[in-house]
C-alpha cells in the first residue's frame, strides 16, 4: 500500500511539473503576457480533462474512440 501511494504521489508530482512547464512554455511562445499564461493554462486544463476521461473509459473501446478523437 505504501509503494502504491509513493508511485501515485510521484506521478501526480511529475504531472504537476509537466503542466507548469507546458503553461510557461506556451506563454513564452505567445510573448509572455497574462493572457498568454491564461491561454496556456486553458490548453493544459483541456489536456488534463482528456487525460482523465481516457483513464475513466480505458476498458470501454467504443467510448475510448470518442475520447481519442477529442484529445
């Protein structure tokens, strides 16, 4: 149980770092204004939503096709 918690914590931490780096990178590509950071955050939130949906339907091939098209 402890190993599973450690792995889940590691994955969540790495995902947070990835999302943060992605948001900052997108913002810098868009000249770094607050609107650019907002656009980067919206993109990353959409990516996280699709990631969550694909996890929820991972054993339902019909639904998975729809999620893969969206993402």
